[in-house]
């Protein structure tokens, strides 16, 4: 078996919910020993976040399982002296500790940087907060999606603002923290000393606005709710229904893609029309263009059309539900299974990268 890169790494995970625990799972998948410490009475709140069919409270919730994989578990109340002594014993050999306490709780629980470095001077401390380490406001992903513009852009004119169906800001913050911790490990290899790496959900969200932020900062364009449409490209994100009632979408990112799309639909004549000749004209006239494309797509079956588009190199896809997604062998390769007592738990991997020869 190939040796995993972090088999010598010891991590203590004091974090709860999604962002912090997913960082712990990332390292666990790569071989680290990750000890998740939870309060004996309250545990991790996500173990109470259950689907209607998850009635057995003795088993892990699917939500909790999604970001707590390959971890050892220890129930400790750090306000109890004997429990804190057990925590200290684990801390002496730890390389990284993860936490997402609200402001002031780190001092109350004696897990401030000064407390921890007094026991382990080389410890790397990974912290996640909602709005920054000096802000005591409680934050959930929904609140960040609302306040950082994501909800205002997501949805349609008819739907009103819509949150994304995954806790995307938590996921983005987790990736930021992973990157910071990996850099801290590199720096510690050269200059052995402790370091605090902190990420706020707010900063992670703002940093992820990407092209939408630049559209505003450079052109004063405030994004509106346009469903899956792209503000800068057309056709891109329009949804078309085929003869057999499948839903397709196209990502036509260049004039070459547009030429090939028209070829596949026998609509080559549109290339000569001034309103569709360039991307900027297609953006201006996207509604009329979408209506023409829908008329043709509605006459065709999904499977042969998608096959032909892929042969031509046109980015196109059928919109799939999760049962369809996980019927694919490629998605199944990313499923991770762990047996906890009598329970079989499943989640997707935290690792999408591959090292190729």
C-alpha cells in the first residue's frame, strides 16, 4: 500500500459543524491521526441535524458523517480539571489543533494560543470564525450567503433570493484553512515554532466572489438574479428541453463553440446575423437566441444530441439528480465508507486532486 503523506501527523479537532471538521477529515484521508474531542453532553450539533428517515439517535447523522471520517473520538468537558489533563496529554504530541469557538470561549476553556503554546510551543492552531476572531457574532452559512451577496445573485426574478443547497461558504472557508495550514507546516519545517492560521467565513465568501466582484468593482455592475445564466457569456446556462423531456444546458465559451453548436442543430445561418455574430451581441440578444435554440432542441432526443455535441467538443450536459450522479462509476470512486459500530456510514472524499506520473 502506498504510504500516505501525513502518517506522522497528529491533529486534535475541537471544531464542530462543517468547515473545521472537513479540514480534519482532509488530513485523516491523507493518513494523519485525527482525534475529535466533543463535549460529553452536547457533542457536535450536526449529529442532531437529521432527515425525517434518520430516527435512530444512537447512530451518526448523515450530516455529521459527511465531514467526520477516519477520526478517533473522545468525550471531554474542558472545564473539568481531570478532562483538561487528558486533553493536555494529547496536546503534547499534536502538530495541529482545529477550533471554531466564538470570541472569549478560547480563554474560558484555556485553549488560547498562549495556553496551548505553554504546553506545546510548536503547535499550529487552525481557527475558523464567522466574521473575524475579534467579532463575537454567531454565524451560519445561510447568514454569510445573505450578507456577502451570494443570495442576492442566486435564483430568478420570480423566485427572489435563494441560498445554495450546500453550505458553500463553509466549504470555501475550509479550503482556505487547509491552504493556510499546509503553508504553516512548510514554514515550521524551516523554522520550528507555533503559528495561528485563522479564516473567517466572511473573508472566504468575499474572496470567492471572483468575476462577479470584478464586474462590480470595474464596471459598477450589480449582479441580478438571472437563474443559471452567465452575465458575460451567451448562450451559457440557459436550460433547454429535448423531445424526450430531458433538460440540457450548454456552456458556449467561445465563437468556435458557438459555430459547432449551430452545426449540431443545423442552424449555421445564425452566424451571419449581426445580433448573434459575437459574444457581446449574443449576450444582448440572448432571449431571442435561446428561443431559436429551444425550437431545434425540442425536436431532438437527448442522448444522440449530447453524443454529437461531445464528439464536436461542445461543452454540454444533461441536468442530473443525485441518484443519477451516483449511478456513475466516476462518482462512486469518490465515495468513502466507514463502519461505526453496526452502522455503515458514507460520504464523499475531501480530496479531489490526484498525483499523476
